[in-house]
């Protein structure tokens, strides 16, 4: 019998204990649930069940695996009084649908001496805590447009272009609306989003966090796999909309930035596809 397991720490892809799940089915790379996330100060995070948001991944696993994972998580059973983590049912959300799943959590009092992770994302927390000298960044919307970077006087941070790339599990949608229309989002629905892969310094990341409204929770950082030129780049930084809503047609200036950035760098078929998609969306009327 199989069950769904939500993981938010060292069991996630590319983390130190992911080998437990490497042959299991990943239902969603971008998944979230209600909770608060903490740094245990022992090299792993811990989650409490609350009304905030914790981000992670959702897997389908066979129950034969659970005893091994229980040992890793210090869970000795529902009646044990020496559990490090409890194993509880939760509701998990993805870009496509909701799932009933299980998750390892701690009791609220166990978090009293721990540092709260405001972003709710262990990968993002580590990325900011120990920033790499350079980052692979995947742009799929207006950040493909060099002219926008030039106007902001940051184009020198985005000069190292790896090339046009593809994120196989994702599609470009327009799920956030400004006063003049929709803005681009990357949604995990298996569509195959194309964009530009850059190698950027730490200063570029600071600019991107500001531009994407990370502090205001408009977009949040995500780390995805991108293929370009026959090479797969792991854990590429990108940004996805936090509260996805009805799609609306982007304004003319924004559409122009996307198409101008894509020209000669992305496939013509994809460019025509995204052009037609934007044009077919309903107009936003405030």
C-alpha cells in the first residue's frame, strides 16, 4: 500500500538524506502545507502545525519504506513518549491539486529554543545563509529582456548568459495581476517552460529579490532543474507567484519585454506559442 509523504528538509531533492526517496515518485517539487518552520541548530529543520506556510516536496512512497524513515526522524510510534518527531496527517497543496499526506512535525514547545525560518523554505534559508559566489538563474518573463536590466543599471550582473533553456515540469502562466494586467508566473503542470539561463553573482540575487517582491510575498524563490544545450543544470534559482489567481492578458509593454527577451534566444515555435497565449487571455478590467 502506498501513501503520500510531504518532506521539507533533508529528505528533499539534492539534500543529504534524499537517497531514502531517490527511487520514489515525486508528485510535486513545489508543494506546501500549513505550518511554521524552524532551524533545529543541528543541521536540519523542524516544523510545527500552524496557520503559516511551509514549502517542500510531495512524494508517493510504499509503506515498506516508512520504518527506515521513522528511524531517521526519531519516530518510535504513536504511543512512544521519546519521539523526536511525530508522524501526522496533513493537507498538502500543489499547483495542480490538493492531497492528503503525512509529515514529520514537532510539538510547539520543542520550538521554543529554535530560530524561526520566516520564508518557510529550508532550501531558500540555506541559500541566503550561505550564499554561493555564483548562482544559475532561470528567467522566463520580463527578466529575459536586457533593456530592463540596462534601465536599472544592473545589466553587468546579467552578462553571463548560458543560453536558452527549458524547465520540463513547468509552464509559463500569468497568475498575478497588477493595475494594468497580468504578470508572468511559472507553474508546475508539466508543460515545458522555456527561458534564459544566466550565471549571476550575489549582487544580482539581491536585485532579483527586490524586483520580484519577495519581502512582500508576491513571488517566492524556487529551485528547479533546467536543461540547455544538452546539459542539465540543477537547483537553478527562479521565482514563482505565491498566491496564484485568475489569469489576465499582460499589458503591451510587458508582452513586448517578454518577446524582445525571447527573440533569437528561444525557439521560434515557443515564441509564437507564448505570443498567442498572451493574446488569447482575457483583458483585465479593474
